[in-house]
C-alpha cells in the first residue's frame, strides 16, 4: 500500500512539474509575442508619423508652388 501511495505521489509530482514547465514556456512565448507586438506598434507609429510629415511637406510645396504660379500670372489678368 505504501509503495502504491509513493508511486501515486510521484506521478502527481511529475504531472505538476510538467504543468509548471508548460506554464513557464507559455509565459515566455506570451512575453516574446508582447515584445514583438510592441515593436510592430512602434514601427507603425513611426511610419504613420513619417507619412504624415511627408504629406504636410508635399502640401506645403504644392501650395507654395500654386501661390507662386498665381502671383506670376497676376499681371496677365
């Protein structure tokens, strides 16, 4: 009877250790995924900012160009 109980305790211990190991692996994977998501979010924000700055620069250049064309064409009115 005592040996059986010891075998049962050993099996339960092995299962508990396995569950703990799996939980640790899952936690590490979750942390890695979170870091990757954070990096991707930062890259997306940087790209959005760069695109927004580029759009503003293009708009300013276009408006300036149009104004200069209009001002040069004014005398012909």
